[in-house]
């Protein structure tokens, strides 16, 4: 199964961002209905799938999940709840448009490091370590390069409400299989662990 560790923003935070994305999609030059313009070839993600990936594990054998879960539980215990908000945005070249984070980003990075270490110690981390850049993917280009500059400029003024990050989630990703254009991956929370020392076991599922 294809797994990753993540922080999930609450619904009211994603609702604010959703309103911003609606504005982005109405910008001149998006190419809506014409196949032309700055946004041509862009595939927008949807609110149910919005998350901050902490560590991507790739394909993980089912028998390894218990060990990975134990180590993620420890990572959650060692990390106190912290404030976060959605703010601004950026791009990865012409490949992806994303919203950024503000608040206690230092602790978010620490949690990402611990989630990556949990995967490494369980033997499932696939990629070499890279500096963590908090981002929530809003759109991807189906053909490169896409001109994300107008969207990044519009996102500069976006500042969402703050919330308290109080859990670490182990997520399963199911990739599209129908071949229908625009179909999104589906995400399922396999387990959730409260942050901090107060712990009474994982919160299984919930999506």
C-alpha cells in the first residue's frame, strides 16, 4: 500500500483556502473553457485531499505497517501540539502550485524529521533526506511548464486562521485507475496519534 505521514488542516481552515482557490481559478488567463492561457494544462486538487505531507513512504508491505505505526506513535508522543495556519504560496518550477504555512513552522519541520526517521528505522523510506519545505499542493501541471506566477502573486496576500496541530496521521493514497481526465487520488487515514504525552492509543480511520 502507498503510504505517507501527514498533518491535516481542519475543515474551517480548508474552507478559507477553498474560497481563495475559487478566486484563483477565476483569474484572467486561466484558460477556463478555452484550453489556452496561464492555467492551461493545470490539474487542481480538491479540498478532501488537502494535507501537509511530512514524510512519503511509497509502497509499504502490509506486514511492515505495525512497526511503522509504533515508531510514528513515538514521534507523536515526543512532539507537543503547536499552532499553524495557511499563508501565502509558491511553486515548484512549472510543475506545482502550493499554499504555504505560518505559525510554529519549526515544530512542523521537527515533526516531519521525526516522521521521516520513523520510516527509515522501519525500513520504508525510499528517498534520501531533503530539507523539508511545508506546502499544501493546490495544482499540478499536466504539461510543463505551466505559468504559476499570477497565482503565486495572488496568494501572497492570503492569510488563514490559526489552528492547533494536535495529531499525526498515517495516510494511504489510492492512485486513479479509471483513466478519466481530472480524477483525483483518494486518501484514507489509517491511524491518527495525538501529539504530546497524553496518549490513549491511536485513533483508527475516521475518513
